[in-house]
């Protein structure tokens, strides 16, 4: 293989590695956003319950619904983060680029 072909192959592998890293980080951000939004939804029911006496009205909002929905969103965010780590480990097993993804998810050194 000539020098130009080797350089193109190295550049291609680098581009694939960087694309895999960006995708992995996007999934991590998505999982964190889901968990944050789930926390906000879960706390919103408590907020409505607390302001109800100040409004002197009876609220039709059920606190339990927002708590369960918020908990489900938090669980979905955790699942997204775990599955992105599993995907990274599978890529590593296949010899694909960006080998340090598994350590970012599991916390192992």
C-alpha cells in the first residue's frame, strides 16, 4: 500500500472513532436530560400540592401521577445511559474504534 492509501485509511479510522465518540456522548446527554426532566416532573406534583392552600381552591391534580411519571422518566434515563455503555462494550468486543467508552460508563480504570 502506498503512503497516500495508508494516510487515507488512518484518517478514515480516526473519523470513525470521533464519530463514535460523538454518538456515545449524545446518548449520555440524552440519558442525563431524561433524568433531569423526570426529577422536575416528580417535584412538580409536590409543588402543586404545596401551593394549593395558598390558592384557596381544590386542585384536581393528582400528586401520585407526576411522581410515577417522573420516576419512569428517571428510570428511562438510567436505562439509556446503561444501554449506551453496553453498546460501547459491544463495539470494543468487535474491535471497533473508541475503546475507552466502556470505562466512561462503568467507572472502571
